[in-house]
C-alpha cells in the first residue's frame, strides 16, 4: 500500500511540477529502533535516595512488590552486592553504575563480608530530605539509588530485549556525555534545588539509555538478542528499515537487500542472533505498534490495519488475535479498563 501511495505521489509530481519543487533527491527518514523503543518509555513514580554510609555497614533489600527499573550510582567508596542465589558477590567501586531492569529480586549490599546487615525498611526510617546517614563511623561510602515504574504496556517489551541486571564499571569506555549525566545526578541529589524532582526524572531517562548504549557496545554484551542485532552493522540496517517502513510489503529478499547481504546469509544470521525469522520479528513489531495505536483510541481498526501493512481489517484481526491472544476490540476494551484503574 505504501509503495502504491508513493507511486501516485511521484506520478502527480512528474505531471504537475510546482515552481518550488526541485529535482533534489528526497531521502527517506530512517527510524533509529533504539530511540523508538526507549523514547516511548513513560517514567512513572520516580524516586531517589542518597545513602551516606560509614563502615561498617550493610543492608538487605527485600525486593519490589511491583517490578521497577532500579539503579545505583557509587559516588565514592566501595561495596559488595549479592543476590540470594548467587555464590560470589559483585564488587562495586566509586563511579560504578548498576541497574536492575524490571526485576523484583532481593539483594544484599555491604562494605565487608562480615558486616552486620539491617533491613532496608529500617534504614528508610532514618531518611531526612531523601538522605540516609548510617554506619559505624569509619570510611565513607556514598550511594545514590533510585527507581521508576513503567507503563504496564511497555514493560513486557523492555523485559524481553534487556538483561535483568547491568553492571557498568568506571574503567570501561564511558562516553563524556554518559559521565556528564552521572555527574549531574550526583550533584542534584547532593544539593536539591528548584524542580529537582523533575530534573532527576529526566536524568533517570538519560542514564538508562546511556547505560544500555554502553552495555550494547561492551565486551560483556551477549552475542545473541535484540541488542546484539542492533550492534550488528548488517542486521541493524534491516531492523531499522522495518521500523521505518512498518507498512511496507517486506520480504526476506528485500530485507536482505537493506542489510547488504545475500538472502540465505541474512536469513541464517537473523535467526541465529534473534532466534526468530525476519518476518516473525516484523509481525511482532507490527502488532506491538498496532497495540499502541489501538490504546490511543484515535484510529479505526481499518486505519490501524493499513498503517501496519495489512490490506484488510479481517487479515489484520486474525494476526492480532494470534499474537496478542485477543481480538482488537477486546484488546481496546481491556486496555481502557487497565488504564483507568492504573491512572495511565
């Protein structure tokens, strides 16, 4: 359908060329999939705490009742982070960043393996103006921790393409921009000012995206999965083309052309890295975008079907039901009820 519209437009331009139209080529705007995925995030209920802990110190965090994106910035000092079912603790140093991505797993953090541990809920009782002073009076460790919730509709997508835990060390190749965000976050939590809460929420967003970008380009990133595909110079071109032209009549051959690969090599590499075929990925992304359009409630189902590349509402409805488990009308009703109950 998109190709037919383009052809009509080209025909009109060649038949009647206004004076202000030139022969300068028009380049298709390519969508950056990483920006599209994370740019649609809506941060909810963002909070932060600054812990000024003097050795010896330790606390146990019991986990979140609702999965959230939780992060910590080690401003100074050091700590050991351990999960319940993990043998070895993770050593954290000044400048390190760790992020829990929609994980409700409990964890313990101490300055030394033999330090006494208290429940984090008891520490919260010591909080004054979002700062907690705690410990035995020894060397100081400063930890800025925060978390935010996400839309119930966006969380499943994020949780499928990202690992549950990220640890970015200071000595890793960190961009100046990323470090600037961390410095601003440290400064803003040390001396809050006018509209600090709003500014810190914006910094959370930037921190999250920079951390994902840094992780994707690091040696610790896995060789498979969505981030691995986005870091691949060939697969990323094909994925970008799908996201930019979601309504186009794509084939494996046309996507291989976008990736600058042979059809067979592209199909094999795509399945190896993403564990699904290119057209399966395309269908899933189309249904995700269709779901967002349906939730917005400002388009008819036939308009949604056309926007995501389906020639008829019936064919779109069949695929939507198969992928999402419910028909488009049922989905709209359920989402409206959920949005109303959650205040989204």
